[in-house]
C-alpha cells in the first residue's frame, strides 16, 4: 500500500499506457512480420536484379517497373485474367444466383442439391484439372475420339464442332474460364443462398398482396435486399479469379504461350524459369496494386449502391 | 496479475524467437531431399541397408514434382536451411551460383582419392554436368561438385505393333522416311508422334537435336554469343522442321499443351506410334503397360553436314551442402550409393541407366538400346555457354505457335532475334 502511494501519477499513467500497448503487441508483431515486412521486402527486391541465390543484388532503381510497363506479355496476361474474371462475374455468379433462388424455394430434395452444388469447390484444383483434361482430350484411337466432349459431339452428329480445345488459341482461355466458373460457383451459391434466407418473408407477402408478379418481386424486393451479399460475392469472385492459376497448371502445364498466361503464371515463370526474382517481385507489386485499386473501386461502388 | 501477463508475453516472445532458429543437425543422421517419386521406394530400401551397415541414419524426404522441388531448394538456400544432400535441377549457371554462395561442396578431392577409383567408375559425361573446368564461363573454382545417381538420354521411341499395322517394317532412318511413315500411319487411323510439349523444355530439347544436325555446334555457340542471327537460313530450317511436322499432321492432337505424364500415357496406351521421351520412360511404360512393345531410335536426321546430337548425360545428380556438419558422412553415403552393387539394384528396381558403368551388365534390353546412344549425347550443362533464359522462352513459345499453325518460322525467328538483341543490349549496359 505504501509502495503504491510513493509512485507519482505520471508514473502510474505511463504504466497504464504501457500495459495497453502490451496487449496489442502480439497483433502488431504478427501483422508486421507476416504482412508489412513481406510487402516491404518484395518492394525492395523489385528494385533489384537478383537470381534468387547469389549474394550480389544489383540495385537497378525502377528499371524492372519500366520494363514491366513495356512487357506486352504481362499486359496480355492481365487481359486474360480480366477475361476469366468477366466470365466468372457473369456466367458463374448468374448460375450461382439462379441455383440459390431455386434452392430457396420449397422444392423437393433441396438439401441434396445444396450438397451437390457445393462439391466442385471442395474438390482439389488438381483433381478438377485432371477431370477436365479427360473431358477436353483431343486424341483419337482406332478412329474414335477418346476425349469425352469430342466423342459426344461426334456421336450426336456435330462433327464440325470437334476441336483440339486446349491447343486452339480461340478456345483454350474460354475452356479455362468455364472450368474456373464451374469450380467456383459453389461458394457464390452458398453465400447467396444464405443471403436469400435472411430476407424477411413478410416482404414477399406484402409484395404479393400489392399485386407484384414474380419478376417485380425479384427486382424490387430480392435484388435490393441482396445487394450487400452480391457485392461481397463480386469482390471475392474478382479477387479469386484474377489470381487463378492452379487450374491452368493442372490442365495444361505451362500453358499455350501467352494465350493462357495469367499474372500469377507469369510471376512464377519469371521467378522459377528465368530466375529473375527482382522482375517477378515488380510483377507482384504491380499486380497487388491493381488488385487493391479494384477492391477500393468495388467498395466505393458498393457504398454508393447502398445509398441508392 | 500484471506480472503474470508480462511473463506470459515474454514466454511467447521467447518461443517465437527460438522457433525461428535452424533445427539442430543430428550427429549420425544425413538428411537427403529428393524429387524422384519413381525411385523413392528403392532409395528408402538402400537407406535402410546403409543404416544397418554403418549406423548412420539416412533420412530421405521426397518433394515432388521437380519444379516445386527446385523452388524449395532455392527458398531453402535463401533461408540457409539446406539439407546435407540435395539436388539442383536448374541449368549450370544456377549450380554455379549455389557453389559461389558456399552452398555446394567441392568433391574433387573425394573423387580423386585412391587413384581416382570413384571417379573412374562413373560415366565421364555424367560427371561433366556438375564439373567446372579451368577458366569456365561461370567463374566457379574448377572441380567436380555433383554425384550422378544415374545417366539418361532423350530419344525417339516407336511402337513396333503400330508400325507393323501400317505396313512399316523398319523404323525410319531419315526425316523423309519418318514423314512417309507418318503418312502410312495416318492412312490406318493411327496418330504420329506424341511428346510432352506442354513443357517447353522438351520442345527445346527436340529443337536442339535438329539445331546440332542442321546448324552445327560452332554456329549454335556463335548464335548464343550474338554473332549469328536467329533469322539465319539454318535456324529457319530448324524452325521449319516444326512447321513441316504441323503441316504433315505428324504430331498428335493436343501436343502443344500436353504435359509429359499425359504424353507417356498416350504412348503406353498405344494412342501414338512415336514418342519423344527420356530413358526414364522405361520404368513409366513398364508400370502403365507391361505388354508394350517398343524400340528406341535417334531422331531422324535431316542434314548430312553435322551429326545428330541428343540431350543426355547425368540424369539425377546429388550435391553435398558445404555448410553441413555431416559433410563427410554425406559424401561417404553418396560414394556407397554409386558403387556397383547399389547401382545394379537401382537399375533393376527403377529401370534407369546406372551412372556406374560397371553396373551396365545388369540392365534390361530396352535400356541397353538407350545406353548405346550415350556417345551421341550433349547437354546445355556441358556447353561452353548457354542462351539467355528469356530468349529460350521466346524460342520455345515460338515453336509452340508454329505447331498450332499460328505463326510461321520466319515470324518466330524475327521475334526471337528481337528479344536476343534486347537482352544483348541489356547485358552490355
């Protein structure tokens, strides 16, 4: 008691504050070590020329970024990722929303459908790649198409549609985009279904009493109520699709030149094949900045829509 | 209470800090990181045998596939946590960097001991892959830095039954005969050649065979030095090989994006009459279709000016961590592993060509066919210099474009040359 009395108020204030800081130190440490430091390190490396092993790192200022701006292949990979994202945003999310709406109604065996629709996201991307490589296979044995899709097209008389799907620059990227959508729609389905189930059923009752048809109810009740969930699904779809690459590796190894390259495969190639760690880091920084901007834009759009 | 919180915090901090340290090396344990899925079981058996014999534990850790392994090794080198024994699967320049950064031990002394008996037992071409000569381009202290576990070469294979079905009695010896065989095969609905050209290094390997045959080694090196252009008529002929293969429909559908494991499956299941693959395929085909009847041939030559050279040499090599406290034990284990008895066991179990020539008597017939071409082998690791990685990538991707009919050889040559010139300028700067 005597000891406490002897300490000045300033000292007690200091101890209190230090204690408070002590509580947030673990979080700050984890955030600093696993988020801030790697980003700082990647940015620092992006200003160097380095093969990943040598002790000698050559400081090259912003040369890697200048080269990146002139690297046509990098921007083609960005465009490819944007195309996959566009297909995911439209086809994948429309499918997820339609199926979520169907499962939200009083239909038979809807529990089973929910399980079935959630199987693709649970599967490993390597497995999905193997399954689709079998479906899209283009070989012939004893005059018969071995690939499932080509075999089916041939059997039903659409011989002219038989194609070397993955080695044709016109179809390879679309195949990947569709495969990615098939793999990913289950997440959107689950989130949208959860969102649909939170809508107060009395709103639908009221709309029906007011004479609203199915489309009007959907447009004026379901869609506005679902906007926050739709925005979250969109943001996750964009971030997930822009970074898709495992499926490409599983389906077609290093891919069909720039036709199926996406930013992550380009970064991997610069790092592993070309041993240009600095350039790969510059790609990573550039890609990260693009994704941050896209996320901020979507957040702003979401806020504006909420106000409307 | 406050004191307890502070103590808990300090304890967590201490655990975090000590947890970041390197695991302590065990005295009688040699840790090996490898990537050879097909050889894992046989290596484990040998490791157990070695432990029984010497009391030294060999801990084999498998990390596959090879590209992931390669990345793991680089990350481990950066974090200074390399194991006692590991492999470097990249080009010689990277091996040189590992050596210069003190991660790989110079084994010359061990090889030269006892009248160089260890060195003499191994194929010189296998050793060459990790050997640096005086005044080498990579600025590495001369010496032998790796131990080859087996040797390999990449050739063409033909399915005897399918050729017979198309009325072809002998495998083609020239490129013209090869195209004739393809036409005959197509008439009976059989696909021509398959390979894992979705993995560009295999395209590069095939192109390199024809470059040696058409362009010749001297001119190839001159091209790498920037003295000859890729738009030179000889290089156009090399690229023209792929254009001809595309036009004559000699390649199996989907080859441009096919991984080698799928290509191996296609050949094993008799979906294509020819394959371009390495000697490791003997084990793969044996597992997929033990009934497969096939033979080995050099890729059919086009030009008579230069001999056809195929990629080959050391298949899988191990290096020893120079910073390892168990360096001597690691070297002793590798010496034992490459001795005749162990090599014969590995060849029998894994169908790979042994690096120890005394063990050649024990190999199956098909492997002997591969072994016959060892004199025709070459490899980028033994060339006086290698092409820039970006140029190689553009070259391989360009060939991919040719075989899908997207670009002409001339266009690809121009694009590759443009990248070559850009890289030359950058290097000068």
